[in-house]
C-alpha cells in the first residue's frame, strides 16, 4: 500500500467518502488510489471553485465533511473564494492539496508556491505531511479537525512522494466530539431578560435554525413575547408550512436599522451581534439600536438546542405553543416578470423537500414572504459574501441529497464566476433546477455606488457595473455544458419552464430575462 | 479630491493607465473616480482570474504594468492562480484590492478576510494603506515596486474609507530603475568557457529572447560553436523568419535529458538551471547531465543585453554573423487533424506580427518546428504552470497591441478555468482568434498517470481525467458570451475557419475537434 492508498482508506473509514476533484500530476497517485479503495465517490469539477463550493453544499446537507482534491498552490488558489465562504459558514471540509515531492520544492519549479500560506487565511487547520508513513495519521487529524464543532476547514498538503512511497497503516479517526453545553449563567441571564417583558429579540443562526430549534425558539417567543430573527445569511435554515417562521436581518442598512429599532435586548443564539455587511459613510457598522443590550446565550460551537431547551423549561414554554407557518400558495401571476411575480411563481410551484441554494442577490431580496408557506424546505445562503457560490453549492447539495429537488437561485453576474458547475451537474445527472436572473448588470453595485456617496457616476463608471454589450446567453452556455435550458420573458413562460424543470430529474436551467 | 481620485491620478501620472476590473462595493469610489480622471482605460472582467491574466498579457507586450481592481480577499483569491503565473513570469502588475473601512474590519463581516495573507504568496510587494492622505504615496510605491526589474507583482490594499475620505496630493512615481550591469567576472568566465571549445549551451530567457538579444546570442553561437536554447517556458519569445531561432527545453523529462546530454557547460542568461516541471519516481529533478558545469552570466533582473554585447565583443562575434531563420511555409495539409497537421495549417497562415498566447498543452508540443519560418511573431508561455492563463493572457495582449493579431492556442481543459475572458474580448471587440483543442480530456494527465508509475488505472481514476460525457460545446459557450465561433473536424475546415478568424478583427473562436 502506498501513502495515497493509506490516505484514501483512512478517509473512507473516517466517514469522508465524497471527493470533489480537480487533480493534476502531483495528485495522480491519489487518483489511482481511488480505484483500489471501495467506497470513495468522486465528482470531477472543471474548476476548483466548483469543488470547494460543492463540498460546502454537501456539508450543509449532511453535517459531515466532503473532501476536495486540488492541484498545488494555484489549484488551491482557484478554490479560495468558496473556501472563504465555507469557512464563514463553518461547513466541515477536508481539502487534499497536492504538492511537489519534498525533494523537488527547492528547485522552484513553475508550480512551486507557498501552499500553506495560501491555505492559511481560508482554513482552520493546515498541515503538510512529511512522509508516506505519516499520511494516514495526518488524514485522521484533518477529519477530526473538520468535525470540530461547529465545523472547520481542514487543509492537508500532500507532497507527491508521500503519495507514492510505501505506507503501512490506515488510521482511525476519533468520533466527532459533541458540542459543549452552555454555562448556567448564560441561561439564567437569557431567562431573566425574557421574563423582564422588555422588547427582546432572539437572533439565531447555525443548528438553531433547523426545525426543532426553531420550534423551541417559537415556544419561547409565544410564551414571553420575544421576537425571532435569523442572521442576514445562514448556513441552512429550515422553513415552510408547519415550521416556525422567521425573517432575516435585511441587507440594506436603513432597513436593518429599522427592523431592529424596537428592541432593548438581543439574545444571540449562535449568532453574531448584527452588523452591516459593508461600512458606508455616515452609517453605523453596528445595527442594534443605541442602548440595546446584547446577550450571548450560546456560541456557534456550543449546544444551542440544549440551551434553548433549558430556557424554554425555565420560562414555562410548553410544547405545542409555538406559532408555526400556515401553508399557503400565492396565486399564479401573469404578465411581466419582476421580483414579486417571480417570487409568486416560485412560491406556487416549490415542491416539498426542496433545497434552495440562494445567490439571487438583488432580485431575491423579496422572495421570502411569498415562499414562506410553501411545503417544508431548506434555504442555503452565502455566508462569506463572495459571489460565485450558488451553482457549486447546489451541485454539492444535490450530491448529498439525490432524492430531493435542488433549486438554485442565481444572479447572472454571480453565476459567471463558477458557471463550470453546470458541467458537473450534467455529468452526474444531478437533479438541480437553476434559475438565472438576467438583469444584465451588477445590479447590487448600481445601488451601492449611490449608497457609498459616489454621486453622478458617468459612463466609464457605469460601464463597470453593466453586463450587457454583449448580453450573456445562458441558454447557449448551459447547452454548451450539456444542460438543457430555456429563456423566459414573462410569468407564463417562467411558470411553464419551472414546471418542466421541476418535473425533470436532470439538471435544467431557466434564464429569467428581467 | 478624495483618496480614490488621488490614487487614480497618481496611477495615470505614473504610467499605469490600464485597469482590468472586477469591482464590488468597497471599490465603488475607485470606480467613481475613473470618470473624474482622464486617461485611465478600464476593461471589465466577469471573473478576477481574467483580470490578473489579462494584466500579465498586457505587461508582457508593453513592459509596463497594468492594474487590476479586485474585491477584498475572495476577489483577490479568484485572481490568485494567474497572479501566481504572472509572478513566475515577473510581469509587472499593480493590484488594487478593496478592503472594508478600517473601522469595520473588527466586526468580522462576511467578506472580512486576511487580505495581506492571501496576497503574500503571489506578490513581491504588499501594503495596506492606512488613510486617505497616504494613498497617493502608497500608489507611487506600488508602481515603483512593479517596475523594479525584472518586473514585480505589487498589491496595494485600499480600505474603503481611505478611498472616500479627503486627500490632497497626487504623488510622483520615480522613473523605473535601469538594470544592473553584470560583474566583469561573470563575463570573463562565460568568455573563457565559450573559448574552450567544450560543448556549451546558452540557456536563455527574459529580455534575451527579444530579437536583438537573440541576435547577439546567435553571433556568439556562430563564432564559438555554442548552442542556444530557451527555458521550457518564457515570458515572451520573438521568433520567425529573419530572427535567430532556438528551441525550448522539452517538458517530458526523458526528452529534456536527451537534448541536454551533449553539454559540458551551460551558461545561464536570465535562466534557471534546467529542472523538471514535476518530480517523478526514479527520474531526476535536475536535467543537466552529470558533470555538466552551470555558469551564470546574468540574473533575470540584470542587464542581459549588455552582458551579451560584452561577451560578443570579447569572443569577436561580428555583426551579421548570426544564423537567422529562413522564411518557410509548410504545405497546407488535408484530411485528418492531428498535432502535426494543425501545426502545418497554423504555420501556413500565421500573419506577420502575430502574438501567440500558448496554452495548448499536449496538443501544441510539436507546434514549434512548423511555425518556425512564419513571419516574425511573439510567443507567450505560461510560466507558472497553472492552466487557465491562455484566454486572459490573449485578452491583455490584445489590449496592449490593438493593431496586432492575437492567436490564442488553448486546451479544452485549460480553457474552462477562465472561459469568461471571451466575454471581455466581445465587449471590447478585441482582435483575438482562439483555437481550442478539444481532445475532451486532461490529456496531459493521462500521460502523467503512467509517468508517475500509477499502473493499470481503472474506470474511477480515468473518469477524473476525461472531459467527455457530456462533451463541451465551445461554439455554444463562445456564442453565449457574444463571440463568433465554429467547429472543425478536418484540415480543410480548420484552414477555412482560421482564414476567416484571421481576416476578422473581432474575437473569433475555432473548436478543433481531435
């Protein structure tokens, strides 16, 4: 057995049995080892940002890490943006990054780079294996690091000779550790705030946004009068008919200030204090009203569910007392497409168990209300703000949940960063319906130009925010990667296309021309 | 004047008047400043790897830096692979990277990242500006760093408030420094080796590969019996009819060992000692024969031309004595397409002054002989080994030389990393003909799997190297980004399509199905 095989066997044994790959020469022994080891499932990606985004999507839906296989420093570089997003989402992930043979590094060959340096800013754990006999143990350490609550990015660098030299061991990975219980003082403090009757908000994220956590929070809210809100973006939020509903902090600072203005207390459940996505001249970075007190019930890596149970008990929030979402379908609209009519079509047609990979940016800001009463579904956001996550995230979510429909809501500007994901969806016949909102602009930036106080922009500036001239044709691009696609320009066309996409179990793309 | 405007004015005054942009919110004031300052020419890219690769291409053809505009850590991350390539090519470049306002960083907003950490491994110079009044001076420092011979990557990080706060100065950039002359001892040593009559190779790269340097080397060679060879990959190599010809070190290790085996001395002119691109089991990293002595005439940042002139004088190498390439056109082939017939079509049709952006990988290994006698042209290689440079490099070269024809030789696997470059070519109507070699595989890796000794690969491994199922359709993808395209399957079709592409002054793509 060589080092590569000992690593692949260790990974499979440790529960990491999916690999999103974009290999090169230095990873050839790892690729060869895939054949020799049963149980590792590989998905080829034609760009590394697809691999890292897909691993993120997989982790969100399974709670366990997928791996990526990346080619030296530059291959890792291509994965950086979606590793950043995954790190901010605390999605567990194991990156296997090839490196030159240890004795070859000194020659500064073309691909030689500071791999640890590139990995550092986007990883929680980084290690270069020194030799073949260490790889299995290092692989187990990497998996353990990834499994550390709330989930971490582990990057293991694999010099080529550590893959091809002889090894003899398969290492055992320790079981993923449980989450620490929160301190009794934090519970007591939250209970005292909640019992005070002062206007209080529970600001939630992480595992608290799964159905059971939401129900606990809903019971607390209905008993104490507190309100619920989720962070602006979240790793995975369960919602729909029968689930306790909640809104997210809006992206525009004035709106966020407005919705947060009533509260004297904010209790954080895994969440951070609400802050602005960007700073703007003459607007605050902190979004809570002056004088509002911030309390921390549970950190992101702590056992939020246990904490909510303890609080619910202490305030006497009974089972069954939570206000859950009623089922409703918006009426099917007709005529012109705009964010509201798009939301109505979506809300009307969304199937049970859908997974929504949301990178709809400006177009999707208003999608929440009209999809709230759809059958139960999961909603995945971009937590790192680096656009180009949507289609890879959808790809990985579909690999994780082949029996569920994945709907990817994608801006045209955002989609262009990682459009190669469509090919991976085609090769593995993934059940993903992608809706591209073709406003032919970095629309969000047209607003931001004004928000930052850059007045009266001229042609040269506006040209940098405009994706027209020429218009992108998403139908042709999708077809070029083997994905069936159609273009729609009104509600009737969109409803028909979405019906077709949802009925298909193969990838399907709808270009919604706005 | 705000900080952004003071920076843009400093850049234009310092000779950096081209910007390949992919901006976001934190760069909006920089974008707004573009309107207020005459002389800055902006080119929008839909992915940051296109911007960094285009800046590389621009620098290679002008010798001066272009700038990029990138959005925080993840935007920089997307540029990393082609920044790596540009760093290895020592192409001068000024990256302007937006950052959160200085006072906003502490809140760890979604896009917050260790930007300096990401920039470090792919930059020679990194600085974060502390305030608006420092930006102009920092911009001048960045340009000066980029201009430092042989060319450097300078990354200037621009917190948003340093762009919008008041500034008052435009800074002067010092003139680019000249190259240091090489030590007399290095010249004397080279002369003594050359006069010894022992088999000697001049291993060349950098500025020595422009026509005048090649002519000097050719004079030395014809006078002393020394041979000439270029590094395996080079920033820019001038060749064709009337120019002193030379081959490059081959990529496959056995071939490289073979062509280098005759030499007892290798004299380096800007070049590194020849080394293998990758290490392979039981093959050496160093490619020179045992006992061969390596001599350094000039470092990459030194004045190679002056050094060659001094050597030429010392060995009595007269003007006019160099053996230059005779003009020849290969006969136009017919029938099946293979690397040789493709080379013949190319060699037959290449126009004078063509700029070849070569990322043809396996298909193009044999292109050199049949294009050697074409009219004078420039040949640009990938020096960092990270595929995905070809189409961005061609884009930047065309911006630099709008009156010349750029021909991009691109592998299908490589092209997929940065296909968004085609849209930029369409928007700015760039005169680039792209030839995609569609072998529908990472063909190079199919060979490498065997080269590293991974024997009898099975289906799972081979699937990771195969780009079929589904086949990529480059015509549809190019059309989807506004680029005219055609698919060819034989020599006649290729000749007709290439003739059409070369006759057009707009971007044009030919998918060569192999």
